[in-house]
């Protein structure tokens, strides 16, 4: 008797109400950590919970912000339904002890 292999689960993040889906691709390396570029991307919670921040980084040609959790940065603007994007005017040093 031959066993049928179990299907390999695929991670997917679907953003509502648009229904746009971001799907996991195999063999994707972790995104680089980069200094803040011209644009800052805040991933949709669906992307974060599905652990697809690396997929989104690849889509926006970006990397992780050092000390920024799931925040991404890129020097290129890529419109995406999977993140809010902001143009960076000034970047101040991140110092959690000096928050007013």
C-alpha cells in the first residue's frame, strides 16, 4: 500500500475588504536589516500574523528597519494593499528612554 504524501501547508495573508492575498514562496531568505530609506512600510496585521513580512519585503524591494519589529523600509515606492506606506521626511535616532 502506497501512502499519499500530506499536502504542505502554505501561508497566506488576505486583506479585507479587497480580498488581495499574499502567498508564501518557498526558499525565501530573511530580509536584510537596513537603515531607514525614503519610504517606510507598516505591514497589515494579516501579513504579520501570517509571518509573511519577508514576502512583503521582497515585493517592495525593502528590508527590515533595525529595532523596528515588522516595519520595512525601501528607497523605492511600491503601492501595495499589504502595507501602509509613508514617505520619510526626517529620521531621528530611536531611543525608547526619551519618549516625551
